[in-house]
C-alpha cells in the first residue's frame, strides 16, 4: 500500500436529463484526517460551480492504491 489516499468526487450540474458531469481527483497524504478529506470532497471550490452558481451533487470515492 502507498502512503496516500486518492479521493474522487463525481460532479454534476443540472438535472438528470440536462446538465454536465465530470470528475475531480485529489491525492491526500495517509495522515490526512477524514475531516480534511470531506471538507475538500463537499466543497464548491471548482471553477465551474463558482462561475455558473449551479447546485452540485457529488458521489465520493476514497481509495488507497496498491504500490
């Protein structure tokens, strides 16, 4: 195992028939707290959401890759 966690948030804007979908990924050190990870995962700090002011819903995946 590595000393890092990979966190992926699946993003969407709009509704189930019209909208955009994308993924954002961030790598955290293994000693990061769950609070730190979730603060990023649930934030609205992406440029798209800021510029469009759209509601986002996220699915969050946390993995620890094998070396």
